[in-house]
């Protein structure tokens, strides 16, 4: 039975460290957590910090909705990344065997071809499908606002004028790409674009920039989309991001204050400093000030 003192929240968990951070925040706030882990994406350790845990297939929306309803999780949140490259592998439907709700939801996108496959379009379709079954998705940051990064220097040294210019250039480029629902991350050096994130994800984008810029010293800019829906696909960085940057030769990470999730807290700052990476959380208005990096 569901205790009246503990409200139940559903967690649809995919790849990365973010789902665990959300689950821990929910438990710390006294919620009963029902986690549905996307198979081949979710960290199995979430089962240890969830009140209920079930594996679901990538194409099993109907099963997920029934499980949430069975456990009275009528309010839910999603966290983590779905590897979108899977959607372009051959025999997609044969491999994942979609249930009826999934087929009904994604037929216009993958079979009929009458609708696009942009991130916001597909994620919005998922939210609508769950809503049709009585489940409302809300932003994970409603439960863990402390995960949103505050403005200012997170780690490393103050930026040089050259690095400031690269951030401003990269910011405008990333916002333009986000406005098209292409990606949220760009890598730049000397106000030249090295790599722009598409379906491959942030880490692969940074790795590609490192391959193209063997001299290193480039800047990574990751921002929210202009039309960012905080229920899903919120930009997220953590120690994994720093490790990829260090290996690729990046030296600066600029993220958007109050609209980016920062994982690992103090450990993130320590890891950044140890790798010689400067991390700044900023907002667009600071570019108009000559002292924004002071």
C-alpha cells in the first residue's frame, strides 16, 4: 500500500549520472520513488535507492504507463539521455518490438514520415502519450533545484580576453543550433567552430573537436535551448564531461547559469581544477559587460 505520508513520484530513468542524482534528491525529500529503468541505458544501481524498480524496453510506453499507474505514480519526471543514434539503426522495430501505445505515438514519425524526429518533438510525444494514460510529467529540477548551477566561476582561472570572445561566439552559435533543435553544445577556438553537437551527444562532439584540433586549448560551450522545456533534455554536465574534455585537450567549459544541471558538486570543481579546466556559469547579459569574467 502507498503510505499517505509519502507522495509517490515516478522516475523514467535513462543513461548517465543524472537519474541517480534525481532519485537521491527525491528520497531525501521524503518521496516514494518508483523507477522505470530504460534497458541498456539505465544504471542498475538505481534499484538500490528506489522503492520500486522495473526494467522497461525502449519501445514499451504502454508497459511503462501501466507500471506507473499500478504504483500510483501519477506524477512523474524523466532524467538521463536516450542514445538517439539507436533510432537510425537498421531493423529498429524488429529489435525493440514496440507495444501499442509506442506504435500509436511514433507511427507518424518513423513509418508515415509525416512528422519530424527532432528531440523536442519526440520527447513531447512521449509526455503526451503518458498524459493520455493519466500521468503528468514535471521537471526533475522541481524536486532538486539545487542541481541547477549558479552564476560565476566554478573552477579554474579567470578567462583571458581571447577565451571570452570564444565563449561569446560559441554562445551565439549554440543558441542558434538550439533554436533549430539540433544540439546544445559547440566547440570553438579563435572564434572558429570546431564541432557542433547533433544526435551523437556532447561527449562525442568534444572528442571530434579534439581530433580536429590536435593543438588543444579549445572552448566548449553548452547552453539551454531558447525554447527549453525544463521537463526534458536539460543541459547537464558532470565529471564525465570533464574527463572527455581533458582527454580531448579542451581548456574552458562555459555553461548557462540557472538552466544547466551540474552533477557531482564539490567533486566536479576539484576534478576541473586538477585537469586545468576553467568552468564558468554565465548568462547572455554578461557579454555586454567588460567585467563579466573578472
